[in-house]
């Protein structure tokens, strides 16, 4: 992913190998994903208050947000899972009617959170367009399966937030359960992860590697970034939005309240529709959606260099096979550790003179060496395969 130099938050490179598509439910077939917003170009923006607090608050926010050209849908939580008892837990089913009215007045599709099968049924009856599974629900397979069963046979759009814990498999599993129920208008939401202690500026650590790994596993699945729950602070929304779009996310879900300081939940992270308009203008307004001729030219150069790299790798492995033949005829062992150590030291030194990082050089030459040893073993026929 390309990161703009202006992003104030640094991207951490992949810490682990990318995991490939490997799931008992989805096998190797591409996901058959249908658009959440047919005919709308990415990035789409779902905006609205954390909670539906009153009819007036919902309608005022929806009206003001509907005036922003980049806003695609309206959100508001009606059932609010709160960490501690005693907080504002939402107005429940009664507030669905406020969302329905917001949709009728503004034409924006409306979204809310569901945590149980009865929430799903109430939303379907009220004509809610988009349902999301919150971070406290998506980590519970029983709850997710109950919701999936309630969704079966419908065409409603469903977003699955990452679970609170930094666990790619739990997130992927929740997505597979919803997809397995036949939901095709589906997307993942990256809302950050809870990590114990630490002095991070974020409310929830973004751990960008995890959503990127999800995208590698399911390339067809749109991933939406939620800067509000990652940042937890108004001033972090713009840099997070910028980074999410630079990274290639398909959309955004952002909390916006007309009077953020008075919000009954998540006050510190909500921004006014006016501020949201400024951020979207700064970030999306100046973003080109089509590759430019210059970018096409640079990509063509990369393609040409990659062809050379492939030829060189194939030539290198052909030499390894010859070495294997020779070692077999001379009864020599394949692995010669001192030769390998000398080789790595030499390549790292020469590579660093070319401006390549030591970590990168070691990764590449270790991988090449592993394959070279495997090739020689196959030739010598000492391979276990
Ligand atoms: C929300 O979107 O308001 C919400 C409760 O989110 P999460 O489940 O990500 O905490
Ligand atoms: Mn919230």
C-alpha cells in the first residue's frame, strides 16, 4: 500500500507472513460479493451519531449530513452495548421509527447495530437498509450464528466490525458465518483493537496489518475504516481517514453529531457535520480515483522489472539444479552452512550499499536459499516428499 508522506501516522510493515485464503466454509472460491451501494463509486461514507438520542437529534443530523455530497448513508445506534451498566443503552425499537423517518426525508439509506436475532427481525420490519455487528458481538460465535440464522433469506446489507481482540480468525469466522447465511451485500469494518496497557494515542490500536491480511485473504470483500472508534478523539479523525484511503480501504464509517459535546455516548470522538464536510473535502475531494498516465507508466516499469526478476529467479533455480546434480555425482551434502552465512553477509553488505534494508535482504535471501536447498534435495532425491 502507498502511504502519503503527509500521513501523520506511520504504517507498520507486515509483522507476519500474509495468510492465504484457507477457511473451512469459503474454500478457495472467490467470495461472491455484491455492492452495498449499487452504482456508487468508492469510497462510500456512512455518517451519523454514535447513538439515536431523540427524534429531533436524529433528524437534525440526517438533514445536515445529507447535504454533504460524499455522504452515502446515515448511521445511528439504537441498541448500545455499553461496557459498564448504567450508561445510555439507546432507545431500542422505538428509535427505528426515527431512522425510518430520516430515510424518508433525506433519501439516505440507514444503518444501525444489531446484537441479537430479535434486533435483526425488528430492523427488517422497520426497513433498515444496513445492519452492523458491533465489536462486542462479532467476537462471540454463538451470537454471530444466531444473527446469521435470522438474516437467512434476506438481501439486507451487513457490516461486520472487527472483534475487540486482535484476532484475525475470529473476525474472518464472523464474516464467514454471515456470508454462509447467504448475505452477499457484505463488508468488514476496521474499528481498531483493544490492547492492554500501553500509552498509545489511540482509543483502540489500529493494527493495520490485520485488516490488510483480511483483504489479502478475501480480496473481493470491501473493508471500511472507522476512524471514530480507532481514534477516540476528534483531532485524530482526519489523519486516520487520510491513511485509510491511502491504504486502499473501500469506505468510511464516521460518527457525526450536531452537538458533539452533548452526545450521550462517545462524545469525545464525534465531529459536527460541518467538520466532517471539511475533512471529506480535504481528503476525498483532492483524491484522484483513476490512475493517471504517469502512474500507468510507473506501473508498466514495475511490470517489466518484475518480468526480469522472474527470469533471474528461474535462472538461479536452474543453477541450483545443476549444483544438485553435481553434488549427487560427487556424493556431497546439500547444506553448507558456512557458504550460506558468507553469502548472506555479502548480499546484505552489497544490498545495503544499494539502499535496501537489512531486514528485507535477509528475508529475500533466506527465502531464495530455502527454495534452493529444496530444489537440490529434490534432485539428489533425499526429499521427504
Ligand atoms: C458504534 O459504532 O457506535 C459502536 C458501538 O461500535 P463498536 O462496536 O465498534 O464499538
Ligand atoms: Mn460509538
